[in-house]
C-alpha cells in the first residue's frame, strides 16, 4: 500500500523509474514483513487476553494454593451438644482477668458461627450455607481478593467514584485495578465498557449499590448482564447501604444469588443497624 511505502521512505513511482538496488529491496521487504508480523502478533495477543471461559467455574477461579489448603481442625467441643469441662483450647477456665468486663469472653466462640449465620440467613432470605461472616464487610472484600487474585498478575475491576477500600486491599495484595467510571450524567454502570474491559486476568468485579459516595442504586438488569458475561470473574455487589433503600427487597441482589453462580453480595451491620463497633459483616453467595 502507498501508506506502507511512504512509512518506509520509498516512493512507488520513483522506485520503478530508477535502477533497482536489490539489497535495498530486500531490506524494504524485510521491514514490511516485520510490520505485518507485529500487527498479527498484537491482534493474536489481544484475542487471547479477551478469551473468557464458556461458563463460570469456581474451581478455575480460586488460586491453586488455596485449593490445596487442608481444612483447620476445630476443637472437638464444637461438635458436642454439651461440654461441661473444656480442656481442648488452652483457655483460662476462671474467666477474664479484666475485672471491668461483664461478658464471658474467656471462651473461644464457635468458629463456624452457626447461630449467627442462621440469624443472618433468616433476615436476608437465604440459606445459612450461603453465608460467610467477616470482621465487617471489609474483611469479605480482602478475603475475596486473596482467594482469587494472584499477586503481581491479576486484576480487579471497579467503577469510580466508589468505595476506596477495593483498590486499597488490591494494592496491599499486589493486585492491579481496572477502573471503568460510572456514567457522568446518572452514575449508572456503563455496561458495554465494562464488558470490553473483562479479560481472564480480571478476577473480581466490584459494584457498589447503593453507591458510595453517589447514593444511587444500580440497575439490577445491568448487574445481571455483567454477571452473565463475566464467566471468568466473581461479581461482588457491595450492599453496605442497602438498608437505606426505599424498597430494600427490590433493591437487594440477594434473590439473584441462588441462580447466579458467580455473584456475591456483601453486607454489613455497621451502618443502618448501628453496630459498627461489633464489626459484623457478611458475604452471601
């Protein structure tokens, strides 16, 4: 093409009217082949980066080192209906040495949080097996990043303006952040741009609804469309402020959890419930 000849410093018409320098012609042909090869390689790499799995598979998403972990063996007391003598966890059997404390804090709590999970499940309308309890919803965010993202290789996707802790936890874990800003006019998801940004390296998509700091509820249809396309990622809907929504049942994405395998909803009792000091959050999925 004329553009290629011009880029290589040659003119097609003048070249045909002058004696041909074979070495120069070979150099020109070699340079042209390098340009074509480079373009082809760039296209191939772009296609490979965007090649997502045909369907979501949690086993492929979780880091291999996490899958290889052997479960921690809990003290046997938690499998017993009643255990009057407790010698299995090296606790102080006489109670706390801090006299000002009235609560019985000298015993370890149930590591499976069975009663708390059942209470949260009853409140939110899901099964206890779908609940993971964290030290606030911040711990849920951090755990999800550590479980799915390989440091120095993988990414999370956020939609600014949004909650700053997504990127902070990602940075602490040496995970990069892809930012697809919300639409400027109504602070809603730019679904097309998000789908274009999905690659096999994007392991988590964080969507905050109601938004922090926007206060806007994200459209549920947009969230469903992103979850359907993100076959290589978990889509995390942060509902820390969902209790303030006019119609909480219609605003929450918890009803989608049972039929959407790559959807996780994080919630907290720190805001509307006034229990920030208790540091109780949950992941529903």
